[in-house]
C-alpha cells in the first residue's frame, strides 16, 4: 500500500500526517522550533531516592527532574560515585531521556543509551545483535553480514525493519555515523560538568517523523510550505539522502494541501470521544490518568437478524478501527477494550486473531495481552511521545516541560 507523509502548517503549528492509501493512520502536531527531550543524553545528578517506588529522581538541567527506575537500570554509567555501592543522592551518571513527560508524570531517563538511525539502533546495555521480527530469515542473514565489521563488545545493535530498504553502502554508512556519535558522547562525558546536554537527538520534533516512518511503501514526502520544504530538504540531504528523491513541493493556490487531503477534518475527528464506523456502530474512546477505555456500541447498525452474527461483524469492524485509532491518537500505556460480548468461543478466538493482526501494523510496540473473564480485552502500547490530545492542548509556555518536584506524581 502506497504511503505518503504530508507536512503542513496548521493552527500555528506543524501537522505531520501519514496516509496509507486513502486513510490517515498517524497524526502529530508540534511547534515548529520545539526541541523534544526524547533521546537527549545528559550528565545527570541524582536528586533523591524514593525507596517505596524503587526509583530515583535525576536532575538533568534547569531544575528538571526525571524519573529513573532502579528495577530497569541495573548498570548505571557512573561519572562520579559517592562512597555507597548503591545509587545515592549526589551521584553523577550518564542518562538518556526515554519517555517524554505525560500529564503529571515527569520525563523518564535510562542508563541504556540508544543511538537511533533509519536502519539500526546502537544500544549500550544490551550488547547483543537483534533484528526486527518483521524481517525475513534471508534478510536477517544478509544484514548480519553487513554488520560484521562493526560488531563490538562496547555496544549492541538492533536492526530495524527499514533496513530491508537499504543497500550495503547506505547501511554501513549509517553504522559508521552512529558509532562515531557514540564515541564522541562517551569521550565528551569524561570532561564535562554535571547537568550538561551531551547529545541532542533531533533538531526539531516534527522532523523525527522523517526518520521514524516505516520506509516500506513510502512513495512521497509532500509539503506546500517553502520554509518547511527547505528544512526538510536540508535534513534529508544530511541524514537521509536515500529519501531525497521522494520529496515533493505541492503548489496550488486554490487548493492547499491541508484541504486536498482533509487534514483538519482528520485532526478534529481524532480528538473526538465518539468514532462512527461505516456500519452505523460506534466507539467511545476515553483516556484517563491511569489507562484508556474504549467501548464498542451497536449504534445504528442494522444487520443480520442473527444476534451473535451481528455482534461478531461489529466487533471485527471495531477491531480494525480501534487499531487505527490507537496509532492515530498515539494512545499508550494500558488500553482496555470492551467489545460486545459474544457467546461462542470460536467467535471470541476469531476476534482476538483479527485484532492482533491489525495491532501488528503499528510501528510502536503494541501487545495484545488477553481477554479477561469479563471479556475485557487488554492491550499495552509503549509510551514514547505525548498522545495527540496532549499535543493539541499543549501551550507555548516553556515551563510545561519543567518541574521542580515530580516525586509525588511518579
């Protein structure tokens, strides 16, 4: 299926939309010059240890404290260590932001440094070689051969799905670039002061879509704004030259790109609580602090007189739409779906298989956990960026990304 990445100005911000065929499947709304913390590497200083949640809060600069899980970080990269063998206040260590702040929760940092490219991710904690599960056995063998000159006991590599689109020279050029960044960061860390930003992941948040979009099937990167076109061209020329020929400048004064693809309507619909489906059934999507609840309703559906067949048909349609909405709205964490209850075990099995197959299309790790005894379906999705609703509501106040004390809200 052909994919197009559309980048336009909308309501004073940059709207990035990914279309697969005639469907918008991803939306991001960012300030033009906003630099995301995600992926940044700092020399952090431990502010305090909170034993009851088995976590530390680490200051990385300007009073910004970040959550640091002690359970998930077994091997801190210390630059200055106190007398205790355990992590303690005042210790200085190398950390990377692995999750943006979400509502009342602070950003999270990790000691597992990742250097992400289009085709490969270098990791410092896991020093093994891994491959995307979406790559075939033959592709893994070929890419493994290309990796051999770069294998090191200092870091590991995770080969991304996009690597199937690369040739050997491009793949190895990226590896050389990433290993160079890794060596530069670790060397600089020896001589810099605490609370120093050592590495900034991306120039601006909206440009990260150019790197993180799955390349398979991507035919065009389109904008109708000369300023954005210049910035995209510059980014691609320096970091993704292989995609430069996909860049298009759309020019029609009578029909702007945002209108041609109904992107404002897509944004408005993605912010609504109720989602109507073609059958006349509808979803109700309600994000809360702890989780997101999605309810499936029959609505105006007028189908087969056999009630159980009707319920199955609605649920299958809902499974496809829910998978799209999760990705479109960038929902994360725990998601609970209340499908319409069905009597037949074979129908429930069919629904779960259909739902799982659609969730697998999401480039962000999404797991179909199980169906509970109450027939509630549990899904988890990795938390990275803010959900679309929070992106939309975010103010231009720089203080929104800062906090003097997040400890009580972790």
